[in-house]
């Protein structure tokens, strides 16, 4: 048996374990947590992913420590630079960008993310070393990190320049498709005019993905293409699989050197089992306690280290079971026994869906970029823990692939949420399907549209101040603006200045490591 909590006895025949895992997985932010040392959080106390909101570090999370005598590894995000013809140059610092804008040598090309365009320089007159891009695909959010690699005495060192966390709207697409399907099903039972069946659209082509999954691929590729237009990307690193499924499947024991004592020691197995067994004890359902890796069929009775023979167990259940057969241990609970046997043989369906999306994304990236390197989520986690970084999608993207040290990373992240470009529907239906209001056919009011990125400078009143965010327009001329601090309602259009037209995304800036 091998434990997730530090300081517990481990079985040498199974993979040696590291410290307790993080509180939550970035791919499943709503999942239940596990704690190290059996400590429970006080009621009402929240936490950030991989770090606590207070001064003490989270249990099981390595506190970031500066290397090489540095005071801090956090840095301001870089600014993307274009030449006078719109071609990407090497990103620069925020201070340098302010100086160029003040001198009139550059103009603002875009606000989110911030991009400037030089007036007096071209690519031929500049030195462009290039940057690299890391991608961490997730089920709900995808992390993108722009960085520069350098060779150091200890190996490859990465300097993070810019970080983006892209929130997908796959669940909204799935909900809309399910609602449309319900409308079609309801019409079939109505006494409506006859329409002959159509069969030309019933065949799915090879490589077909559901619209909610296809959305993840297309949205990620769209933002990779945008970054390629703003930065000279030379190579792309992508997390292709959440787990090394080739090593976990094929009926093989995980006994080869790299998984026993090498860089990926225990990482792939822990991540897979935590996701498969919902971070709970398989025997009693306990959560929030240290979890051990337990053999369903004991090794003393012919059991193996195959992934289908491993499960999660709390320390009391693991000690009570000892080397008993599972049929003997659960003889008085036949329902639990049947559930464990079925779940042990079942594949991880959600991970399979995400892996299918990642495979399609990797294929599309391979067509767009000549230099593409892929890695597994286990290696990403090992890199992140080794460098003492908190658990976020953007930092996971920075840690994808093979390297040695993260020297710096941006202290703020651009949170991008896919919102769509509106709908053709002119009504809103109630719960019974009847229209309850009608929408205007006009999109722009007083020169603004919903989704525009704007700045509101209100001189007086309860809303006095400067508010920057996403607009929601009204025909009355009194708009709402969503800012990082909340929703500001009833701002008159004469106080608003347009910064960026709506492009189907909402933009927010937040501190690295904070809750999205």
C-alpha cells in the first residue's frame, strides 16, 4: 500500500509517493478536496487552488521559494509589440512600452491583451529571438503561457512573459443542444403538418467531435492563432494527455524504472486514481482525509500492480482490510462490493473525452506549427511541484514539457471567457416555451454594442470613478458595465469611451493564484 500523506508507511513494491496532493484539480475545480495529515478546514474558510488565503501555506503544497538569491519570481506581464507593418516583434516590458507610447514612437493596437505597434521600425531592423508557447487543455478552462527559454548551468530555464486562462462555454453549448432536442421531441408529438424525414445529415464523418468538444478545440486554436500574430512563436508545448494512458493500460505492471524511481514516480497513478474514484475512500466514502493506494485483490493472494487492481482507501479502512480478499472484507455490504468491482473495471469516461479533445488539438497544432512538443499531465504536475508553484491552469501551461527551472512568471493573468456573439432569436421563452419578451432587432445603441470593452469615467454621484470592463447596452442609453470589482449599473453613455469592439470574449485581469 502507498499513502498520499507524507510520513505514512509505504510498500516498496508499489510506487513511492510524494507529499499530499493539492486541494483541487485544475481540470475539475468543483471536485471534492483531500487534505494532508487529516486536518480539516474550519467551516466557511475558503482557499485558493494550491494555496491558502492566509499567511500559512496549504497542506501538501510546496511554498514557492526564490532560487539563485532572487527576491521574488513574480513579474509584471510583458507587452506584445508589432512593427509598423503589423508583424510581431520580441515582447517588451511594461515600462518600455509606456516610454514608447509617451514618446509617440508607438500606438496602442489592442487593449486586451495589451498590444502596441511601432511607427518607425520593421522586423528587418530588429533582433527577434522568438518565444515559446505552453498549452494546458482542460475540461472547463485552458491555460496559455508565453515564455522564453534560456540555457543555464542547471539546464533549461523558463521566463514567463504572459499568461492567459481561457474559459470555455462547452456546458452552455451542451445545454442549448439539449433544449433544442427537447423542442424537436415535443414537435414530433404535435399534430403538425407532415414533413418527410431527412437522412442526408445522419452520417458522422471520421474524427467527429460533439459540438461542445469541438468548441474547446476551435476556441483554443483561435487564441493560439491570435498569440502567433502578436508574438514570434517558435515552438509550442502542449499537454496531450492527462495521464500516460499507454503506461496505465495494455495490461502492464508499472514497474519500469522511470515510474518506480524516476521523474514520473507515482504521479500518473495518483492523478488517475484520484479522478477515477472521485477523491473518496472506495469502501466508506470518506473525503477530506489522507487516502492510500490499496490493492483490491491483495498481492499476497495473487493481485498485481495493474491500474485496474488499485483503488483509494482511507487509513482505517486500509488497515481493517489488511490482506483480506475484497469479497471477505465486504461480505456484509454486497452493494458496495458490486459497485467497487464494476467501477474498477470501468474506464475513466470523462478523461477519455478530454483526451480525445486534446488529441484533436494536438493534430491541429501540428499542422499550424512545425515545432510541436507534447507531454503528459503527470510530468506537468511534477515540474510544477518541483519548482514550488501553486496550482493554476496558467502555471500548468508554463510547466508543460521538459525543462529544469522556472525563473519568473507573470503576477497577473488575463482571464478570457468565451461568451459567443449573440443569437438570432428575437424572443425569450419562459419555462413552458411561450415568449415572455421581445428583443430589439437593433444591435448598436449610441455607437456601442453588448460585449464592447470600454472605460466609463463618471465624474459625480454614487457611481463616481473610473470603471473598465464589458458593456451591456440598453436602448435607454443607461448601460451596465462589468468590472473585476463587480457590476456597475446605470452608467450614461456620454461617460463611456470605447476601448475595444466585442469579439465574442469577456476579459478580466486577476492575480495569479486567486480564485477565477
